[in-house]
C-alpha cells in the first residue's frame, strides 16, 4: 500500500522533474533518476534503478524536435516503480504493463501544458509591450505552474486511486493470465533494444563504424573483466582449502579470436580513413591553387 506521504512526495517530484527537464538540466528530469528517487521514497532503490534504467534505454533515440511532444518516460518510470514496489510486481512486468502505457498517455497532458503556456505566453508578450515587468514575472511563473500540473495531477490521481486497479491486474497476470504476463515481460525486456535501434538510426553509424565496433567490444570486455574479478575475489576467500594443482589448473577467461579480429579491424579501418584524408588534403589544396592561378 502506498502511504499518503509517499503520494505527496512523488507528486511533488513529478512537478519538479518536468521543470528540471525544461530549465535547470540537473539530470533529475531523466528516467533513471526518476527510478532512483521513486525507489528511494518507496524503500526499494534496486527496483527503481532497474525500471528507470530500462526506460532510459528505451527512449535513447527519442527527441522533441521543435514543439513536438514525446512519451513522458519520467512519469511512466515513477508510476511503474511505485506500483511495482507496493504491489510486489516484477520490474519488467511493471515496465511493460504500467510504465510504457502511462508514458504514452501522458503525451496528452503534455499537449495540455503546452496549450496553457501559449495563453500565458501571450500575456507575457503584452506585459513586455507595456513594460510591466512585475506582471511579466507573474505570468511567466504561471506558465511553470501549468507545466508542473500537467504531470502532478495525473500522477496524484494514479497513485491515490489506482492501487486497487493495479493489485487486480497483478493478481490476474499471476493467475489466469500468466501467459499474458510472461509475454509482456519478454516485450518489456526487448524495449531497450528498440531504444538502441532508434538511436542508431539517427547516429552517423556508417561514418564512425570503427568506433561503434570498438565501443561494443570494450563494453563486452569490461563486463567480462568485472565478472572475472568477482569470481577471483570469491575464490580467494577459500584459497586455503585449494591445492596448488587446483590453482594452476584453473579455467581463466581469455580473449577470443573474434574479439581480437574485431579490434584489429576497427583499428585498421581508423588508420585507413585517416591516411585517406591526409592523402586527399594536398590534392585538394593543389586544386584550389590551380583555380586561383586561372583567375589571375
């Protein structure tokens, strides 16, 4: 059960995070930070970070170009984390059944906030023409209030009155509709891959393919290294009971030939592109000088 003080704090944070996203840029208006804060308030930061991290990966390539609205991943993370902790839901299931739908629905409240800001913006324009700076400051902050309410109202209503609905959904997904819950869990786990695909669609991948390969390989190596270090640290606790033969005959991870090949290909490609650019630079300079001589 979500306590009343948790509802108040989460509602206040919902208003704060949209203002941070629009003005202050302290990273408090991000999905992973929303999961961290919500998990801290609900008493389970692990669940909050899991949901926030997956939602952050989901929206990696999503942007608001011009005045376009996008899904409110921060509020979706907040709702999913709050109900996942209170109803003891699986984080991936909460993300798929609550986080993403709520984030999509709040597009409409985002549009409502933008409409309200248009009204206050005209007031600010009139204040500037009349040089009425006190009224300008007041109307400017009314615009901030409309943005905050566009998140605070739906979040408050969901937290205050949505608990029975969420508990009923959780019971159904764990009962007769377990097959649906399993499918939604798989879909939720695939969402970060969708986010990466959208991001790669807009990035200059063909131009910087070598750095993409290096980044992927290095990230994989760091993950392997971290796992190996954890295994070694665990083995050291029982080293007194291990014989010399067991120590020398241990199985240690090493670089595969594919890893070495990928690193070599990336470095060779970088070397090729740099030499190609250096070789074409004198020819381009000579062409420019020839054009100048023709003009003279």
